[in-house]
C-alpha cells in the first residue's frame, strides 16, 4: 500500500478510541477550568459595592442609620471584606445606608479629614441624624460588624468596634487653598 492510498489514512479502531478519549478529557478539563475560575472569581467586589452604595447626599437626608466605609480599590483588606460587606448589605440594606467613599477621589477629602481617616478600610457608624456613634479601622470580623449593625438598627449602644484590624496605610493629601486666586493651587499660608 502506498501512503496515498485511502486505506493508509484510516486509523485503527484502537487509535480512534484513544483520540476520542483525548478529546473527551480535553473537553472535561476545559469545563472544569472554566467552572473553577468562575467560582474563584467573587461576585462581591468593591466596584459592585460602590456602584450599589447609597449616595452620601441621600444617606444624610433619609433618616436611616448609616455605615460609611472609606476604601480604595488597591486596598487588600478592603477587597478581602467585600464578600462580608455584600452579605451585610443583603441583610441590613433595607434598614441601613451603606455608603462607600473612595479615598482616592479628592471629592471625599473633607470627609476623610473630618473622620480622621489614616488607615483603610475605615468604617463610621452614624445614627439617623448623621451623628458619629463609633468607628472601626481595618479588616473586621463579620460577626462584629453584624452585631454592630444590629445594635445600630435597634438604636442600642454599639459595642466598641474600634478594634484595629489589618489596614492599608493611607495619608490624606493636603487640601489646596482654592479661595485665594493668587495661590495658583498652592498650599495655604
């Protein structure tokens, strides 16, 4: 038989079975990889939380207690808490404002300075009138955050959540003096 004959290109039944098994294993591994990546990628992300957060202006006027979180996208502790914060929002979101303020956005500099944010995540618990009741800095256990929110909703004293957990360092930029047109964006004198 020559290499050009039709019978030379036919694979033996054993070879066909082996090739079929290789294809099936490749498909199974591909499906497993896709499913593994899908379950590993959390649907809870800082971007999703921020997009679904109550705007600060609304939280200041709707007479509900508020949990304000100062965060940054690069903050690993903030990212680690995203899943817990999503659970808390699902549980308390109808009774508590969840406000997300990105410390990298200079729009929130007055709040950063007012609440003395020097590490993130930084949580501030506010009563319905917007008065600060307590704060917590760093990665907090879900149970502690849940207990604090339960007390906040019930208008009970908050257990002191000011336990310093793992944080990402943050230094607020100095606000330029914008009132004096001669300053050209310089620092106040």
